[in-house]
């Protein structure tokens, strides 16, 4: 829709909301391929000289089960606490994190035993070193190249499926996007945005795909320059139409290993769902 109408991603989102308000479409936000037309084929415009095609609504996708919240828990911008007894790789320093969090290289491969031990950097010390490095571009690049940032990425429509993706500090949010696409075996065929506030379509904290209009670009910001700390959630939105939403947390910070390709998947849980559900269309 963005390419056809030559409009920005937020305009696409507003267009979908207007169509939904007027009863022309129905959709489930965050559900891939959930947009359904509510008008007959005869009412749809078609190019001059072309015969109208019969329209068949896409089958509804079954709703994913959502676990019930534990009683007495106050709402919070982060997920539930980490389940007791969950496995933690020994090579990374873990900070306190939300439930179902973990750590850790190229898809599904455990960290090498020869990897250097993690450098324990408390959040406040990490921020101080980052601020000092910003004064000099060379120091900033060196600072980023020597560190890795492990992010836990959770599917919002199926929270039992998640991946831990490790990115080097001098790489960009675009590299994190590529790591997510590879981790879930998707096609990387749509635009995306990161919203550092955790609120979708928040223009003040958006880093958009290189091909999107407006907003700072995800490929122009290094991971090590972001003001992110453990337990702070932000949002990854893939496909401006279907709005596939992912919660992202910083899990740990550690030293970068020589000769390792980043980004890499260091831990995973659950089988990756198809990017879009199968349909009967040819």
C-alpha cells in the first residue's frame, strides 16, 4: 500500500483504521494475513478494459491462545519474571530480565566453549563508558566492536516462541532486523520499524527501514549508541499492513569473540511459525 499510494507507513496505518471504521475491512492487529474485505466483488474498482475478478475472502486465522495473567500482578511495560530453573548459558552475564528470557550464535548454535568470559559491566557503568566513547568517533567504533548485545525477541501473537539474538555493538538496528528475519526463517519482503518506547507508530522513538519514508533510519544508528538498559522493552514491527509485532529486551552485554559472524542466534524456543498462514489461493 505504501508503494502503490506513495504514502508513509503511518499513513498506511491510518488508512487501515479508516477502512475498518467504515466497515470496509476487518482485521486483527498483529495477526498476519488477517485483513478481510467486507464489500462485494462488484463494488471493487478495476482497471478499464479488465474484467472484474471474483473475490473470495481469506480464511480467518485461528486465534493463538493467550496465557492468563497471574492474579495480583500490577501492569508493567515488561513481561513476567523469568521462570525459575530455566536454563542459562554460562558464557554470558545475565541481568535481571522479564519472564521467558535467556541468553546467548549462528542459528541455534550454542556459544563456543573457547569464547572469552563475559565482562561484567553494571548498567550505570555501561552508560558512563558509552557517553565517554561518544566524544570521539574512533573510540565509539572501537567501543562497539569489542562488545556484543544479546536481545530476546518474542512473538507477541505466540509468546511461547522466542529467540536470543546476539549483535555486535558497532552494528546497526538493521543488522538486528536481519538477524530476526533469519532466526524465524522469514522472507524479509516488507518494511519494518523499531519503536524504542514500546508503542507502535510512536514517531518520536521510531527507527524505520532504509526504504521507508521519514523517520531516522535503522541502518544509520549503531547498537552501542542506543540508550537501552536491561529490563527495558522496545518494539519491532514487521510488515506495515499486517503488523507482525515482536517484544524485544536487552538480555546481556558481553565481549565480542574473534572470528564470529554477527548477528547470530544463541538460543531459541518453539518452532518458528510461517510468515503468513497458508491459503487456498493459487
